[in-house]
C-alpha cells in the first residue's frame, strides 16, 4: 500500500485485535499561512478493532520551516503530535474518518493534525530584537524623528521602564 494507506482486513475480521504500524511519506501542500512541512512525515501508531470501527492512537513527527514574523530570519523546528481517532465504515463528517473497503487512509488525519499545529505567525524562540528597539520603532524614535515634537499619544509609554 503506498504512502499512508493501511490494509486493515485482519483487524476487521477479529474484534479486539491490535496492531502497531509505522508509516512515512511526504505530503504535498502541507502549508499554513507562514509555515510549511517540506520533508517526510513519520507516523507511528497502534490500531485496535472495536465494535464501532478501528481506533488509531499514535504520534506524528515532522519538521516545519518558515520565516520569523519579526526579523524574517529562517526557522526550522521539530513538531511532534499525538492523536486518538476513530475510523468507521459510516463516518460522521468532521468527527470520524472512513474505512473504505479494507483500507484506512491516514493522509487526511495527518493533514488535520499537522495543519492545526503549524504556527500562523512563527517567531524566533529567543527575542529577535530587544523590546527597547521595537518600542522605539513603534514610537517613531529614530534619528529623523528625534527632532520632531513627541506625539502626545505615546507620552504614557515614555514613563515605562524598559528592562
């Protein structure tokens, strides 16, 4: 079975049966607004046959890349996610995943789990710029604006102590 398609005929035939499975592959278009997963996604899971279908519990491991939303520096971070999902022959839309014939396809589950965890505005783990630099930029406190009269709307900020 290619990619994330898993044959589950043996589980469907034996209620209470369990099986550990690992799958890996690249998923095209695994991109949020500012982060993406360019490499393979690894999935390790335990599948268990229950009366309603097959419960799949496992972990997704991948690496996301993007640019810091503050300094525009390149970022690459690992992502590890846990999931517990139910596959059924008659799935409930938005709640469970389908069993089609004797197969389950993990691709949609993996996409759902990863896309929900990708950062919408990624940023460096350590501050990219000091708070004083950012505050000065927001207040317009650069060389050109030092001679200009201070904007009274920012007056309260000048009373704050920056550490």
